C-alpha cells in the first residue's frame, strides 16, 4: 500500500486485535436505555448476536436525542420532488412531532404493538420516512416494499410478514408517469392469504383513489382526528438490541421470499460509525443518498444513518435524467449544499450518456460538495474517471449488500482517503475479514480469482438471520464455506490488500476450461469512446461450453455505423484480455433491462440468449426492454 496519512491501517489493526473492544467503544456513540454489558454472544442466534443485553430505541436515536441536545430547529429531512414541483423542509423538532402522531395512530387507532409487522408500500414522500420511524418508536417491525411492485410479489411479502397494518398511497410518480398504487394494493390483498386489519392511505393530489370501507383509512383525516383528540404523544418503547427493527425482502425472489432481518442495536452502532469514519460526514451537514427507500441503501443512508448522525438527509423524488434533464443531480447538490452524495453507477452512466461533455454541470456551484460515493453494482473505471474529470473531487466506489446493511469494502474518507485503484472498491472495513477462496474453501494466492467470503462472525448491522427461516439462513449463506459468510460475489485480493469485485459468482463464465470474469470484459468495453454502458454475459456454446456476448449502449450523438463500433469492441477485448476470452459478439441496443434500483438483469438476458423459458422479473423498470433484447439477439442469429 502506498505511503499515506490515512488512519485506516491503525484502525483496522485495532479491530483485528480486539473486535469486542472496538465495537464496545463504537457503541458509546449511541444513546442506550440500558448499556450492554456483553458486546457479542457467540452462542446466541445462527452465528452469534451483538449487544444481546443492551436496551435501546432506534427512533429515539434518530430523532429525539437531537431535539433534546438543542438542535430541534435544524433541518432533518429536505424533500425535493421535481416530478411534483414540491419542496419541503422538516426540522428535527417537526419530525419528532410527526413521528409521535403517527406512532399514536398506529398504536391507539389500529392496535399495533411491539413485535407486530407493518408493511409500507409507498412512494418517495416524507410520510414514508415518518412511517418507518413511527414503527421503530413503538417497536413494530416495518417492511418496506418498493412502491408499484407487482401484486403477486407484494402478496408473497404480505403472507410472509403477516402485517397488522399497511401504509400506502394513492399513487407514485416514475418520471412523467403516474402509477396508481391502490389497484395494485387491492389485488395483492385479494391474492394474499393473510389480510391486514387496516390500511392507511395517503391521498396524493396527482391521483386520488377510492377507499375500501371498513379496511382503508384516509391518512390526512385520521391525522387530523389524532391531533384533535391529542392521542399523539408516545414515548419510545424500550427494545432489546437484538429485537428486529425491520424486514427487507431481497429482490427477484421466487417462492417464499428471503426476508433479511435487521436488529436495533448493532444496526445503529455500525451505521453511526460509518457516517464519520467511512463517509467523512459531520453532524449538521447535508447528505444525499440518491436511492429509493425500497432498497437497502434507502433504509441505511436516506433514513437511518444520516439521522443517527444528526445530518440533514435529502429525500429526492425524481430521476438522474429527464426530471427535467441530465443536470438534475447537480441542481440538487448545489441547491441543498450537499457535502457528499451516494448513488448507483447506473445513474452516472445515464448522465454521461445524455451529457457526455458535462455541459449542464457548469451551471451549478458545487463548492460545498467534497465526495461522490458509488455502490450497488460494479463501478466501471471509465464512469469513475469521467466523474472524476467533471467533479475534480474524489469519486469513491464501495461494495456492500442488502444482507450486510453497510459497507463491506470501501475507501474510508473519514479516516483519511487511501489511494484509489480504479476497478477496486479498496479495502475491507473493520468487522470484515475478507478472503478469496476456491470451491474447497482454501484461500487462493493474491491476484487469483476466487469466491469472496467473510470470516464469521459478521460485524454489527449484518443480517442475524432471515425472517422466521434460520435454516434457510444457514443454507443460503453459511453452509457452502464453513466458518464463512458467502457473498456470492467473485473477485480477487491484490498484493496491497485491495479487493477487486468482478461480479456475481454466476457472472464468472467458463470458456473452454478458462474461468473468465464478465466484469473484466465490461471494463474493457466501457473504455471505448462511443460506449455509454454495457453488459457482458456468457451464452451457451456447444464447443466451448460458454462464450461471452457483449451488449453495448452508445452515447448520445454517436452516428457511426453500429457494425463498425461492434467490430472495434470485439478487437478491444481481444487486445486487452486476449484470444482466450473468445469474445466475438457485440450487439448494439438502445437500452439495457434494469431493476428499479439500476441493476442490470443479466440473468434474464442470459436465459433469453440461451433460448430458455424465463419469467418477467418483479423488479424490472420497463418490461418492453426484454422484447428489444430478444429482437437484437435474433438479429444476430442468437436465442430461441
């Protein structure tokens, strides 16, 4: 590792020497009702539990303690919705009042008690955040399902979580489209075996809905009545650190969904630690995670971590492009004086495609902005370098998962930034002992591709189990590599200890006996001057087993013949990776199929290319794209 002033080596070594002491000290940053005497109990739960005798309340730490400390007038949430032309600032004092009122409604009107589940099926509006915090206040377990999710998928989650109440809204807005949520919610409840006692519906002015008598309640009317009857003041309920805070279902599941459980105590400790040490953010600064509350990034870094840390969190209802243009992100950063932001690389690829020269960037003052963080999928070096040139500020990739709830491998800006190696999210955070292993769970030499695993125990905030499925937790994550957590990502660790995540283990393809990373090929393709974004996947081949196929989306304004660009891309992979890659097929498409969180649906694309039967992924943003992919493949003589 290069000489650096970073405190990272010292901090990571301290955690290695004394993990219990390290996390015990980090726990001091949280306000406890009863401070834990035990930091970790290896005998509890599936692999052990953090702070088992600690008593706390998540909502109190996110809201009340800042008001008590005299910071009630500071903005807690800034809501910015270009799709409805609405802006709203909610101070910590106002957030406390709103949370108390909704907690009172849940408990006194609907009988929600500690341990009951509440599903939120809502758009990106402040009421959704208040709903999550109100659940945390009374000890109800919330489960946020992405607004607009298909009825069948919502129904499976209703049957698994068995919510007492569902919080929803009349509609959501995706770009220029208004999506009616109520018919989707009604269909899901009809399909589900479990029926909620009540639904609280926020009527939005863009599209009102009819309420089902006896079950549905108007949000505003119920709110007004709660104020009249003064039913609103509820003290935070004491919770064990190991009690569940929320369930978050992993996307694209079939059958019984996997409900990732997050606890109260460990979750707070790790997220609080990360804001200063990883992200370099101070209390009072504005922070923006441009994600959705339906995803883990939204849970961790729109709602909980910034509020634990006393920051102002930006809640953005819009897109990186089209609301109104590719300068939307720069406008939000400048207007709300964001110190840092966190988003998916997809967002920046979309901006780069629409405005490759960054002309819209020059309109805005980003002088308060100091760091851009990327995560959610592999960040290709070309996109990172484009953002670095434009921003002239650090662009930091980091790697984590729904299951972990916070960063596994990153570049700890708060401890002093380490040298960036493009293509690597940098180094493991304290709590994570990362190894690259072969199929027999033996460590592979430095620089050699393997399965990336984490030595148990997992650190605070990682999933202790799956909702009511301890056996499935072991089977899915702990059984294949005994003593380790399986990330299902493949990659390697270099001589300096930097981790390179090359893709899901499913994305490592076997070409005539050679294990090759599709991520490595994507890295090469994205370096082509005309390519805005790309996806490489392995498709069946009788001779070689699998051969790679590259899908490329061109930058705006490129009008050269597609065949010419495709041939250049093939040659580029041949030059950079070699003939062993057997890369002979590049296909130009208008767009790539993605989930609403921006992940490319490579698995579905592969099934189409292999001529296998496939089902429409529940999380897809626009189903029509898959027909376009099928057509493009047939045009090249590929697919069933």
